[in-house]
C-alpha cells in the first residue's frame, strides 16, 4: 500500500542539470525531458496490464463463462475480436488509447472515459480532503518531532506515526464509523451527501463535481455543512494514514538538514532554533520531501479505492471494486490504465514543482 | 610591512583589552566506546586585533575548542571551565543569551564554504538573517528587509565581492569556491563582531585561492582591528597570518609562543617534531643538483602523446575536456610528480593510466599498450604490472575483508599461489612497509590512517609492479604521519626501482619525492622539468603564481614571499 | 571529512557471530527510546510468530468450523461464553479465525519476501554494476511499477494468477506473488542505488585496478556491502505485505473462508455489520493486522535509525568525565580535517 522505505531518487533526477554549473536554459530542458518521460512510463504500464490480463484468457469468458452456452460464448468472443492474434489486439488497443478511447465496460456497457467524468470528481474531492488533512497534520508535527528529537514529543509523535501507518485505511474507517456514526450519531455513516443535497448540487449549472466547492459557490450553507459532515470521516481515515508517512518523511529530512553546516552557520549568527527549523532546515529539506510526496499521492489513489469502498463514496475506486466483484475485466483494465495516466501526470507536476524550489535548477 | 608586523602586535598586546579568555576548559564527548575527553585542560586568551592560531593534528581538540567559544557543542558533549567573551561566560549562559552573543560579539568562519551556505536561499537573505535575528532581540525594533539588505550589501563590499548590489541576490552556487568563502566571511562580519573564529578557513580551497583569503583575513585585522582565532593544521598558513600560536596535542596545550619565536626556537619536543615533519618548499628536494633528467636510458613505461580525455556532457551540453593535449613520458626507476589544483585533470590522467577512465583522443601507451579504445580482456595481463595507491586510505579497503585478504587479492587473481605462499608473501610485504606481519588478520577499521596507507602501498606492491600510480596518497594524513609515509615511499621506490607517477596538489610534497615535475592547469601541461628548476625558476605564469601563493612554514621567509606574491599580482 | 566517507561495517567483524547478527547487533547499539521501540517491536512480532506456530493448539475451533458437538454455531453472537470473541455473520468463531489468520499472514510474508529479495537483489546488483541499456530499461520499468499504486498492481496480478478465483494454496500463492511483483522494484531500486554508490568506492576501484573480474567484484566486494540494508527492507516490506494482503482480501480477492482464515476478508464481511452496531466481527481481525504491522514496523524503523549515523541517538555524556581516562582519539565527527585533493 504505502512504503516507509526511503526511496533512492529515480533516474529522472539524474537528468537535473543542477550538477552542471552552466545550466543555460536548464529548467526548460528539464521540463521537456521530464514531460517526454511520461509516455514510456504509461506505455510500459499499459503494455504490462494488457498482456498480463490477456495471458489468462479473454474477458468475456471471465465475465460470463459458465453463464452462457459455449457456442454463444464463442460467438460473442468472435464479435468482440478477442480470437485474433494478441499482437493485433494490442496495437488496436494502443490506437484506441491514443484517441482517448479506454474501452467499454462489459457488465453495463458504458464508456470508461465517461466514468472519469462521472466519478473522477468524487475521487479528486476525497484525495484533496485527505491531502489537506495529511499536510496540516504531517508537516508541522514532523517539524516538531525533528526539533525535539529523541525527547518525549518526538517519541510520542513517532509512535503515533507508526500507528497511523499500521492501521489499514478500511479498519480505521470502520472504527471511525462505529464510534462517530453508529454510537455517537454525530456524523453520517456513508455516502458523499444526503439525498436532497445531492439533488440540489447536481442540478446546479456547470457543477465542478466537487461537492463542497459547488455548495460554496451556490451559497447553500445547509448543503455545505451536509457535505462537510459526510467528508470528515473518509478524509480522516485516508488523511491520517498519509499524515503518518508525511510526518516521518518531514522528520527524517529535517533532521538531515539540521545537521548541515549551513544550519550551524545560521546558529553561529544568532538565529533562533525555531527559525532554524522552520526556515533554514525546512526549505532545503523540502526538495526531497516534495518528490516523495508526489509518489505518496499515487499511493493515496490506491488507498482511495479502499476508502471509497468503506464509505460507499461513489468515486473511481468504488466503481473499480464493483467491477472487480462483477469480474468485468475490461472495465478494470480501463480504470487501471486511466489511473496510470493520472499517476504519471501527477508525478510529472510534482517533479516540476520540486525542481522549481531548487534555485540550482532555476538559474 | 614584513618588518613591522611583529613589533606592531607587541605594542598592541600591552594596551589592548582581552576579548576572549578561556580558563581550564574541559570538554567530554559521550561515544559508543565510552566517554572521550576531547579537551582536557585548555587556558588561553586573545587580545583585540590579534590573530591567534591554534594548531594541531587530528584529535588534538582544536576544533572542539573553537566550537566551545560559540557554544556550538552537540548535546553529547559536556564542558566545564570558563570561556569569557568580553567578560561573559559562554559555558553557563542560557540559550537565549547565547544567541545574543553569537554573531554580535563572536562569529564563525567555516571550513567548507560550499556546505556553510544554504543552497536554497540567496546570500543576501542569509546575511540578513543574522542582522534581523539580533535587531529583533536587542530592542532596536525590527530591521526592515530593505535596511537588512543594504547592510548585507555593505558586508559583501567589505570582503571584496565585486558588484555587491547585484550579487546580493545570487544563490550560493552562482559563486566560485573562493567567493563563497568571502561570502561566509561577509556573513560573519555583518554585525561587526570583535572576534572571529575561523575553523580551517582555507583547507578546502586551492592554494592560489587560499592566498587571497589569507590576504582578506589580514585586512580585517589591520583595518577593523578584528581579533581572529585561526584553527588550522597547516603550518604555512600559521606562518603567514598568526601573531601568536598555541600548539595542541591530544586535548592539551603543548606550547604557546609568538609566531616568529615558535618557528625559530620551539621549546617543546612535540613542536619540534611537528615543525620538522612539515614539508618545506626548496628543502629536501629529490632533484637537488640535478641538471639532466635521470633514468632516460631505461624502458619507457608511460608515453602520452597529445592525450585528450573528455567527459560527455549531458543532454546537449558540450563535452567537458578534463585533459587537453597532454604529452609526457615516464621511464622505469623515475618518479614523475604531477602537480595541479582541483579540476586540473591530474587525477583523470592517473586513472586513465590504470584503465579506470577511458581516453578519447591522442595516444596513451602504458607498458606499450595503447589505451585508446581499451579492451579489458587484452589489458588484464598487464594489470599485474601496474600498482595504484588511492587518496583515502579508509575507503580503499573492503570493510568486510581483513588486511591480509586485501593484500593477497592481486596475487589470487594473477598468480594463484597456495594459501601458505600467499600468507608468507603478505607477511613479507607488511614488513617491507614497516607493519607487523600480525596485522594481516586485522580489519581495515582497526588500523590508523597512516597504517592503512602503508597497507595500501603493500597491496600495490604485492606483484612487484613496474609502474606505480599514487594519487594524493598522503593528502588525508596528518603531517607527522605524512612525513613517515613519504620517507617509506622514497625508500621503497629506491629499493624496488619501479617507475612512479606521483599525483599531488602539494608542491612541497611533490618536490621531496620526484626528480621530474609536471604542472597541470585546466587540463593542459603548462610546464615540466627537473623539480628543483621548476620550483626555483618557474617559466610559465601559472606556475609562478602557484609557487608564489604557497605559504612556507617560516614567518620571516613567508613575509618576504608575500611581498613577491603581491608584486607578481600587481597589488 | 574522512570520517564521513568511511564505510562503517554494521557490526565489528571481530565480534562473536551471535553479536554480529542483524537484530542482536542493533540491540546492543541502541539506547533509550530506540531500544524501547526495538523491544516493543520484537515482543509484538514474537507473539505473532508464536501464535502462528502454535495456532492448532491455541485456536478453540478450526478456521472453517461452523458447528461442534452441540450443533451449529449461532451467527453474530456477542463475545462471551463458548465464543470468547463472538461469531460472524456466517457463523464462524471470531477468535479462531483471528488466530488461524496469523498462519496465512506468515506464509504470505515468507513466500513474498523471499521471492522478491531473490529477484530484486540479483536484478539490482547486475543492473547497477553493468549499467548501459539493460540498466536503463530495467530502471524505467521498475520506476513505472514503483510509481503506480501498489494495490492496483497487486489487483492486476491477482486477476492474472487466480483469475480472481480463490482456491486453497493457490490463494496464498496468488497473494504472495502479487505482493512480490510490487516489491521487486523496491529491492531493485535500493540494491541498485547501493551498487552504484559502491562501484565508485576506492576499494572497488582498487579491485578493478588489480584486474579482478566483474563476477569477482560483484560477489566478493559489492554484494556483501550492498546487502547490509536488507534486514531493514525485509521488516518494512513484511509489514507492507500484510497490509497489501489485507487490502486484497478486503476487495474480495482474498482467500475463501473455507480455505484459510484471512483478516482482510473478514473485515470485508464485517463492514456491513458495523452499521448495525456489531463491532466484534471487525474489531478483532483489524486489531490483529495493526498488531502485526506495528510490531514489524517498529523493528524495521529501529534498525533504520541504528543504521543511519545521522538518526542514531547516542548516550549522553556523564559529568564526572575526569575520572575515566579515555583514549586520546576524539569522538566521531568532532574533528574535521582534511587536505584539499
């Protein structure tokens, strides 16, 4: 799910012109190279997913085998073209992807791309909410832990971070539901909003699909508080898990930069410890932090699948789980490839942001 | 200038006040192996406008003493005694009061300018940080960003950064190494502290840059009356800058004396040995009295002809020419000294001869084998004839193998001796480098730096090579250890008679060993000749500058050389 | 500066074999909080291992048992009486399934981690040392998989291996291999990075200079130094394996309750119970997951800290310093001296 191992920087980092002193136009070149790297990444994943899922047979047999007589099954397989050579199918699939066609689901005959527009916003909303929780909790606490290193606050925070990490997101969600919804009746059990709110929000003109944003824009405060009350528990479940990882990440990297000569130099000029941690040590630490956070955003998508299932939050992950249960592997493949594209693009943006922070790249 | 230096400081000493007074300082570190007493009992003082040098080898406690002055010891350290700065005891001060003193009363200059500057902030911001930290606390109200920046510009101007109004917005990586050290000094000067603690301020710099930084520090003392505590292991630097010298050894002060007196008539045994071990340009030259290049009738081991070595540039940036059209020969029995500053390409040449780097143009013949388009399989049989000694003795042994296993490795690969033969040979080799044969069973981390470098030499000699490449073999060692290793090296070379390429940045060291010396500058071999002639009568401009900027461990002679250096640069 | 480039062996090679064992040597180095974390982690992990080994003795019923001599088990019964932790909606005994679940978890960890260590270490070593095109292709592939949510990779692999069906041993193997595919890139990256770092170390270059063959350099010089971090990756990945297994189970890719006990699957079934206030069916398998992951992570984190001199805590200095006549060498990092290369 998530990883605690400090990942060595990928090779893309080696392309950073930072090691060269003369970096004329270095940033533009870096962005271009990094952008071009998106495509092999996606291609590799698409290829792997395609071939792996076809090794075991065609999707129609998987979905309907046993429910249809063999001759009808053969007919449908032939009609869908699954009896042609694999390579032909592969290149046809690539061609479809290039035109933005991610396939049609078997079980309910919908375009996978349509799924993105229908459910993408829900997943995006959950991810944003969780990311806000993770950043608000993880970064300040990580700095506190680094500053009070090896003392009581650090000990408590570290054990808390490991506890967050060790609790599977669906178990955390279950516990939160049990306590706040079932026992205390403070918050709703599941879903993104009450029925009435949902209707009023979808009826809006040009909705963004992110409910709290729509509610705010329409000025409907009742709807807003309803949306927020639904959002709290999923955001906490997914956000705290990620916060544990962010906390550890910030702590490790800030401890690393706190030991550098330039922090000692700041100290020798009379700069306060608070400022040394929050400025002098934090900003240089931010470059590796952001890079790893980028990877964590991808990981959060995986967590979103589980969170959405736990809270019946109707996003891409929830749909994925449904199609898995229905054994509709065309839909599964489509969603997985779609997520691959999202991940690749997110990582690209994060890498650019990390590079922008580093003046050695900018100048 | 040179004449009145001593007398000026003598006169000053009487009427100037004491800015720093250390009394019976003790510092203890907690380590895995138990408590270590880094500073045992140190008492010293420094007057206004004085440069006090604290010299010593590694483990002497000089850096720890320096850090104590600013209260910068880590949590694992505990200290006792008194460190008085303008009458305030730093050791017993609260954290908040300590911050007030840092930067305002005492500032620090670090060894490595590239790590002492924060890479993600502009230099102006970093200098202003110190100014603002104090303004907010000293009740002077907040200093506006504009004012702080103006003062940062002023500080940069003081240390001779050209165009400071513009450069104040630069990031550290936009400065060269010497300029970075100037920025570090500017940051230290920002609040006009009366005392600067400079911890090895020139050790990370090339010798020509070192001369400029020393000049700058001298200026500060002369113009602003700043007192400087100079921590260094380099006796040449001491001779160049210090008024008074404290010699430390294993946490204690061995001797304290005015600089001229200390160099002229050292009282203590340790000081005498230390001074004797420092290589002195022009003394003990291996080529003393030679008029002709020796060993020219012997077999030519290495022949470079118009050699070019390029490192490919990344992504369209042009390739970097590390070595550019270098030609030389090296014969059996001869020691060829290759000198140059960082980035001159000296190490690249050494590595190319050993087949660790590829050559990209011209010709390089090693033992008759053309290294251009090297093929490992055909070169391998020749490898037993090439020995290599690396700079860092700590990193050049596999930590998982014993010294004996490491030394036997070349034999196991080439001659496949029996166990008993190998053990016998390892014992002989260890004895020839003056280590007990029993050390074969030890692991690398159980040896000291000098011992490891001897073992490294033994490994290089294990197959009796015709050619030996030594890449800065003594740079990581203390001077007293360096002197012994150099002596051993000289003896062994005479005994075994191999041809040797000796690479070093230190002219004096090269002069002791090599009869024939080549000077590299930006990838080009600007001058080569008999050692004593190159050192005594350099022809090329760069060589002249290089030699003039090397400080010699003798204050009187150094004062004279400094004048010549200034004349050369036209100051 | 020498102090920083020195390659410190994890443990003194001279010490006795026992004291050089990964966890033991780490324990001896640890102090204060770090020792506390290590000990807690070891205790939690130890109890997990013992439970897995002694499951047949500890569990009151079989993992798939629905009835005993007194007749069928009641469904969704509250904890107490014959069923200490209650029963599930399907009538399984919760305590028994929690206990048997340790065996499933342990099996998956062992298979997954061993497979991925072998593949990852060999690939990383070869790729990092040889370099060139092979290296570039492997890096791009590994990076692509690494950046992708590992749960999704595991889902795809689970579909490939078992077609989503779950059989007896096949279920465990499917889960283990899915997890393996997720982990290989991680081992690959770590070992490759370490290999590349070591390749530039003077001791490897000195082996090259004397003419050692590539195989000899890789096995004798790099392998032993590159794999020092493996105990750390092992423990952290073991905990990740459990989380991935539980995630797969929760999505219905686990092992059928009649084949083996699996906590994630039980949590999936317990999800609906929560809404009606039935807490025991979900709480206990969930706690079992937290317990195991917590234990392994604490061990891994402690090892990580102790391996990293920057993060390692040291004992405080004692005030009565004068009494101990210590050797003259200053503490590590207290003197920084080097000459300019």
